């Protein structure tokens, strides 16, 4: 299969565009952190930006080394993808008003519903809900009390 044919598939073009966007976002984040006055506040965004650039670059390299002939989104249910994106946006917009834990609950529930392909049972719903509450509380405690990051 020639390289020109590989790069014309929807999956390859989409992967390359998304990877290029994430590299750009990482570079912009690194640039933005140069204006931070507090050295401690630079560490987390710079670390995430560097990891984002490395992973997106790896994705581009991988796409050229082992291209996919599958186009676009592949197989799957479209509403799951839309629901995940919408719940993440709603959680981001709600966080200043509802706080970290409630907005995190919205994101977790939307992500869980989007990812759950098996039949729901009362036991699985309770188990996943309790695990989610435990994980969100642990993250809240980590950021709020151990790392001293102010959260809404």
C-alpha cells in the first residue's frame, strides 16, 4: 500500500489532524506558562503539555509506520461518543457553580453510561457509583489537602 493511499483514508487524515491539534495545544500551553509569576504553578501545566506533545508526536509517527485502512470513527454507537463529549463540557461549565465533586459526578456518570456496554444491574450500578465516589473524593483530597490546589 503506497503512502499516498494511506494518507487519503479518513482515519489517517483524522488521526493526523487531531494529533497536530494536540501538538499545537501543547505548544500554546507551554507558551502560556511563560507568563506565570509563581514557579510552582508552572509545573503541572508544563508537565501535561510536554506529555501531550510527546504522545501526539508518537501518534503521528505510529500513523506513518503502521497506517490504518479503517476510515473515520470505525464501528460503534454514535450517541455514546456524543454523550461523553457533552457530559465533559457540561461538567466543565458547571464546575464553578456546583463545585468539583458535583461536576465530577456529572462527568463520571456520563462517562460511565457512555462506556457501559453490558446490561446494567442494581449491583453493578452501586459498585460503579461507590467506586466513582471514592475516586473523586480521593482526587479532591489529593488536590485540596496534599497539593494545596484551590478547588471550586
